[in-house]
C-alpha cells in the first residue's frame, strides 16, 4: 500500500508565507553607538544604530553587478549600439518612429539607384568626376632645366628602350653596340647637355651682374642731372643720422653658417689617427722606405665633372720609369711608346678614372657588371696609416684579359728597385738612423712610477712633455674602455713626479710649468681623483711637519720647495673662493701652520714666507677672507728690517722673537743699497743648494725682501679695506714702518712705503658706528571683531567668524569627509577585485591540477595495458 500524502491546512500555508516574508535580523550584526550621557531634548541621529553585515552584503552585491562586470568585460571591445531613428527619443510615438524610418529607408534606396550603370549618370570618386581625374597618360619628358623636372626620362628613350621599343628596327651600328656602350654614350650626352645648360645659366648671371653695375652708373648720372640740384642747400644735402645708420646696417657684415665645432671625442679620435699614421711612417723609415715627395695626391672630382680635361690623345701619352736616388723615389718621363715601365701614379690615376666611370654606370643602372679589384702594395706612401687607401692602387678588371695582364706587368716593373749606389746607401742609412733617434708616436700607459720614469728618463724637457702628451692622446677615455682608469693612474704618477722634480737640481721651472697644464687638463676630466691625490699629498706633508715639530722642536722646521710648489699647484687646479673645499681648505690650514710655526732665521726662511704670503693673497683674493698669519708674517719681516732702540723691546708675535741673533736679518746699513735693482725673487735661485747663506746675505736681497713685503701689504690693505677692524689690523704696520731706514732705500721703494702709509691712514679715518642695541618697532596688539553670543550653553561654537569664513570651513569639512569616503570606497573596490582575481587564480590552478591528474591516470592506464599485452605475448 502506498502511503497517503499528508494534507496541509490553509493556516499552515499562511504561516509559512509569513515566515518567509519576515526578515530575521541577527542581533550580533547590529551595531549600536551608545551615548555616554543622556541629554533631555537631544535629537538621536539615524546613525546611532546600524547593520554593518547587511550594508556589507549590499555593497558586495552592488559591486558584483557593476565593478565585476566591468572587470570581466575589460578585454571586450565589441558593443551593440542601437542607431535606429528615434530609439532614444521619448517624445515620438511608435507610429511616428516607424513612419520616419520607412521614409529614410526609401531615401537610401533611391540614392543607391542613382549610380546604376543603365542610367546615364556621371560617376564620381570622393566627390570628383571620374572623367576629370588625371589618367597619367602624358609622356615623360627628360628636359631637366628646372629642379621640378628632375628624374624624368625622355619620351624617345621610353619609346625605344621600354615597353617593347627594343623590337623596332635600328641601324647596324647601333645593333653592333653593346648595352654598356650605349649607356656610356647616353651618360656622356646627358652630361654634355647639363654642362651646356650650366654654362648658359652662368653667362646669364654674368650679364645680369654687368647690367646691374652699368645701371648704377646710369642712376648716378640721372640723379646728378636733376633740375635745380645746384641750388639745394648744403644742410639739406647732408645725410642725417638716421640715413647714416640705415646705410651702415645695409652694408653691415652678416653672420654666415660655418662648420660645426668638433666634439672633444672627435678631436681625440683624429689626434689618435694622426699619431698612428706618423708612427707607421716612422717604422717604414726605420726600414729604409722613404715617402716620395713626387707622389701625386688624388684630386677631388665633383659630381658634375665631365672629365673633359683628362682625355689624352695617343700621341700625347708618355711613359715613365721609376728609380731610387738618395733614398727617394724618382720618376723619369720618356716618349718611347714601347717602354714597359710606367709611373705608379699614372697607373693609379688611370685606374681611378676607370673606377669613376664604372661607378657612374653602376649609379645609372643597377644591372651593370660588378668590377673586382686586385690590390698591390706601393713603395711610396705619404702616411703609413693610409697605406691601404693611398698607396695601394686598385686595378679594375676589364673585358679584355690582355689589358689586365699588361697593367700588372707595368706595376710590377715599377716596383722593382734598381741597384743602389754608395751615395744612395749612405742616404738610406742616414734616414734609418734619424728615424731611430726620433721619438715614437705611440707610447704605452705606465702602470707604476718606475714605468713612468723609464719612459721619461734620458729625454729633454721638450721630449718629456711630448711623451706625456702622446700618452694622453693614445689613451683618451673616448677611444676604448679602460682608458679612463689608465689616465687616473697617469694622473697619480704625474703628481708624484711633479714633487720629485721640485727637488731636482737644477730646478727646471719650464718643465713644471708645462707639466701643470697636463695636470690641469687631467683634473678637469677626473676632478674626484685629482682631489684625492692632492689631498693626500697635503695631509702627508702636514703630518710630517707635525712629527718634526714634536721630535726636533721649532728650530729644525724648514719648508721644502716641493711643499711650496704643491700649495701653488692646488691654487691652479682647484677653486680658492669656496667657503669649504676638500683640497683648498686643508691647503690654507697648512699655509697658516707654516707661517705661524716655522722660525725665521735665514734669508731662505724669509723668501719661503713671502712666497706663502703671496699664496695667501691668491687664495683669499675673491672670498676676501681674513688671513691673520699672513699679516703677522709681513709685520715680522718689516720688524727684521727696522732699526731697534737699545733700551726698548718691540712687540712681535711668534715665529719672530724680539731679541736674538737674527733680529737685524734684513737691516740695511750702507749707502750703496740705494742703487740696488728691485726685482722679484726667483724660486730656483733662492733655493739653489749651490748658493750659500753668505751669498744670499746681501743688501740687494734685503731691499728686495722689503720691497716684496710692502707690495703685499698694499694688496692686503686694498683687500681688507671694508673690514670693521681694519685700523686695528694695520696699526702695528704703521708703527713699524716709521722705524725703517727709508733714506737707505731706492727711490721707488721710498715712494711705495709712503703710498702704503697714506693708504692705511685714509682707510683708517673712515667713521665707524658704535655697537647699539637693535631697535625694534613695537608690534601692536591684534585687533579682532567683537564676538557676540546670544545664548551661552557652556560650549564653544565652531563657527566664530563671519558668514564667508563659516561657509568656507563648511565646504572644507565636507570636502575632507567626501575625500575620506572616496578613499575608503576605492580601497574596498581594490580589495574586492583582488579577491575575485584570487578566486580566478585558484579556479585555474584547480582545473590545471585536475587535467594533469586525468592525464597521469590515462598514461598509467596505457602503461598498464601495455604491460599486460607484453606479458601475454611473452
């Protein structure tokens, strides 16, 4: 028996419906913003109770219908757009839309029927009648008098050579000619016509210029024949300033376009190529091969050249023979046509002419026969690097093999040498010896200081500088990789070599001067490396100086010439006006230490101190930085030259002492000092070891030392004229200058001293302002508009300004709120898209794993079946 279905009552159905319709809310999904204090009469916001879960589900559902659909359709570009008439117009009824659509359809059918071939209608293309369109049936004309007709071919040529023209009957002579000969005739004819047109144009221009000149003369005569021109006043005839200016501008030289300047990389490549050529030429001369001065250089042929000036008749051709005399290549010309020796240059020129003709044929037609070339080495060469181009003439293959073999025989006969005489052998040996003594043009880059000394040892000053220049030229950074590192090593070695040369005797100032140029150029290329090298040199010398001061005391401190010249080199290579510099600042500190701590006992100490003072002036000339050590040293030099009183001790600052044996080191006592010649100190002479102290201790040295000191003080006085403490700085100088024996000095030195004193007096008389407390203008209290509040509820209101200010604040607050909401929505959208992308990735991975698993199972089944079958067979 089948059980009967249980009947449902109507009340149960109604109850079930109500249960489905009723919305059940989870109390844990409801968020309530509780108030801290209940206030009577306060309105409760609608946001006090919310459902985050429901809002989140609604947002996700909305994103699935909008953002997710856009994400899925991101690679789809096809869209269906309904362009039917009236589709988007809600004002039209359905009948009106259908009627209008029917009318438009009949109109389109009528337009398509207008172009029926059965009707006698005019056909058009893009609005233009087909009968008026150019059919390009006009023949091409070869007349190229104007640039517009360039590249067109003659109609006769087209009819004869193109589109079946070759089938027409021609003369017997033309039939016997090859295609190449006919092309050559055609090229020569076109060149001739072009030359005639060019000459005619030049004649026209010459006649025009001649006519212009004659017209100027006629205008002058016509202007002078005007009636009443003699009665014109002289003031009216004179040109005013405006006319003069106009004429000057008319005939003013105008700038013309010139060739661009070459870049440093291009100049370096050219110089390297030049050195390679000269080195190769030197190597050839060492082998006894001398470049012939009679070798003719290839002349430049213009593209419009007709080669008319190079055609020689058979009677005018001459044969030449080649021989060596005194190590040089000489050619002799003879009229014998049977002579087999020809000049290499003549063969070369003829080969070049043939090459040009073949090249022109190749340009006119791409089907011309390619000509090969056989290269032979030539004895004479102007430069070894261009051997492959200038000294190896190429022989073009012609149709006749006999002509080629004949040309090769001539060239080989030219290359054969005649037996050398004794004079030729001696001249050749002299050339070889001169080439061996000559400096090479290519040098390797030194890696160590010993390599550099080996390169420069045994050479003169000029040769040393030449070697350094060629090393730099051969290893320019733009030529190859790694050259920059080689030049960095060279810079370090040259700085060390500079210091060693400063200690050599006799001192070669010319070498140091020229070597500074190379160091400056290398510093511009590699400033960081140069700064590091010079900084290390200065630090090493400062450390050595400090060790000597601690070990031996101040008595044994002597400034070396290499240290002085290194400090001079720093001022040349690096800027001295910077407030702080990694090289210049340590150098200035070292100069100050040397001036303050080195004792002054001999004339060399005075000379080195004056040299350092001149360096101080050079260092601070632009920045006008105060250098107290320099002013103190110059004051001390004047103290050594001043007359001292017996019972009075002068005030001097170390390194000078008020008493001792060297107090009167520069004091002049004889009248002969008036005739001393004033000149600058020569560093090489002062620091020469052969010159003793007695030879330096002369009135001439003393007067020149005082003269240098005075001139340096004048420069420092001009430099520090604007300092507030100018008077206090130079007041001791005025006092010590009054004690100098001026009557024993030359007249020029006396005038210099008087100028210095007057300059200091004039600058010190400037009024100075006393220090006062800075006056400040009293700041008034800020004025505010009075704020009135009708009812005070104990809270501060946000809007305290006027209406405009409150409106602005409201908009700013609204903008911030909307911005935060937009950022929040963008973050949620990005999170939603990331979640969807993760789901797609997981789905693809799962599908791929499923397929792989199915594939493995199928392969396993096949393997099992195969093994079963194999087992059955066995």
